[in-house]
C-alpha cells in the first residue's frame, strides 16, 4: 500500500473514531500515534519515537522537568518534536517549552503542534535555530488534497532531509505571501501597479504607448480598464489550462487502453484455434457489415 492510500485509510479511521476520542492521552493513542506510523516511524521503538521526552537541558517547572510529548529520531538523530493537544482543542497555540526544546536541540528542524486532526509544522526560517511563531505548513487529516499529501511526503522517514525541507518550507511561505499580494492587487489594483502597467503598454506594441507624463487623471482612467484586462487574462489562462488538462490525459488514457486491448487480443488470438466453419461465417458477417456501412454513408451524405 502506498503513502496516499495509507493517508486515505487513516483519514477514514479518524473520522470513525473522532467522537469517541476524549482527552489528550486518548488523542495520542487513537489519532497521533497512527499518524506517526503512517509517516514511517516505528512507534514501538523507543529509540525512534520517544514519548514524554526530557532533554538534558530541561528545567524544572512546578517541581517537574519540562518535556515534549514526542521526539522523533532517525538513526539516533532527533529530527522532529511533537506537542499534542486534546481532540477538540485548537492546535494553534503551543507551550513555550516546545520552542525551548526546538531551540536547544540543534539537529531538530521541525516541530509539530497537533490535536490529532490538524497538524501545524514549524521550522526556523526567520532566525536560525529559533522556532518560528507561525507554521509554514498545515495538514488536516479530514480535509486535504493531492498537494497537501505531496507536501506531507517531505516528513516521511524515508524522505526526511533537512535541506530539502528548509528549501521547501521557504518556498511555501513566500508562495503563500506572494499569492496573497497578487490577489490583493488583482482585486483592487493599487495606483503604483496601474502606473507600472500603463508605462509598460508600449512594450506590447508601439500603438499602445501612452506618451507624456502619467498623471493621476490617466491612472483613474485606466483603473477600470486594468480590472477588466485582469479578469479577461485570468479567464483565458484558466480556460486554456483546463482545456489542456481535459484533452491531454484523455488522449493518453485512450492510447493506453487501446494498447492494452491490442495486447489482450493478441494474447487471446495466440491461444485460439479457428476452424474452417468459423472463418466462413466471419467472411459472411464481414460482407454484410461492409454493405451496411456503405449504405449508411450514402444516407448521411
């Protein structure tokens, strides 16, 4: 069974168990531990999945050493920390001890806060070895898409590589920010954005060039034009993309199906012994079919 199938199966299990899970310990055993297992970690090996982990530098608070719910290790190197919340609690806030552990364990580059349904992934993009305040990736086991699963694969034990995760996390954060920025500009183009587009019109064709100084009056004139142009461009891009997605896979699937059918036919034909009577019957049916096709063609014409 592949990773995607494992996630689908776990999602179904979580959905069934959801209402029965009460409290943090039940959340750990029924929801979080199975998730760590799907990520490829041996939950029965205490050297790989360390529950209630206490580091050497841990300090006492209220008479007890600070600890994290889980520390995950690969070949003896601690790579991820997990802080668990009870099912139903928000996975947004995390205790200060998680960030202190993250900052103290230099080999650990990923921290997770989860309530067994939502998993929020943190790293140190802002300051090296200092846990970011905001997650770079959030995965919901009950609501996800193909892209989410592709992102989740980076944290599988077999794929875990610090540099790749850091680069991917950075890309995800800036893509998200850039998408928000572009979305704001497309919905409500700023004066600077409109000015830029008007100034660049001449690069499309000399006849489009706006000569002279671009005044506020020109900006106001072009704002509705820019909005309409943006809408038209987006519709065209979406239509073109959708058209390509619809046609290309279908052609490939049809070709594959034809090839598979031909192979099956060849295999079957190689095993079948045709008699003289069958050949004669086939020739008669063939003649009738050709006559019928010719007649239909003449009617259509």
